[in-house]
C-alpha cells in the first residue's frame, strides 16, 4: 500500500529566475557626481545652481574639505545669520535640493570643527 504524499511536489518552488539585463539608463536613474566648489563661492548657491541647470533633484551624501568665514542661516529664522570667522573643517554635510517649482526646495545640514 502506497501513501499519497501531501503538499507541493519537491522542486516546484524557489526556481532560479532569469537575470534582468538593463540595456539603457532610465531618465530617472540615480547618477553620482563630484562637485568641487571653488574658493570664495557659496556651497548652497553652487549646489542649487547645479540642480537648477540640470532640472534634477540633488541629494548630498557626503562632503569633505575646509571652509573659511562661514555664514550660517537657520531655516526657521532666515533673517538671522551667524558668521563664524576663521578656517573650519567640514565634519558632516548633507542635504537635498529640488529644482523649481518645488516648495521647500532646499535644505542643508553642516557640522564644522575648529581646526
């Protein structure tokens, strides 16, 4: 007397799927860029100009280098500006910029060290 097996037959699931081959970039594909901001240029303005020229959103993942004589503006009170004189090392820089007509199109967070 043979027993009837229950459930799925062996080998009926978890079969390997064929690989997906991408032959061209999508218009919405993520692309990495390196932007070098020259001396005496505003970091926020430089990245914002880059985003506007390309009509693309920009997400800053990291940054390195030093800055001199920094003007910091707080988003909640844009009229108040704090100026730090001297040379500072960038410890952390991140942010995002969206081209117009996006509301709240930019935001930048920076941590500096007196160096």
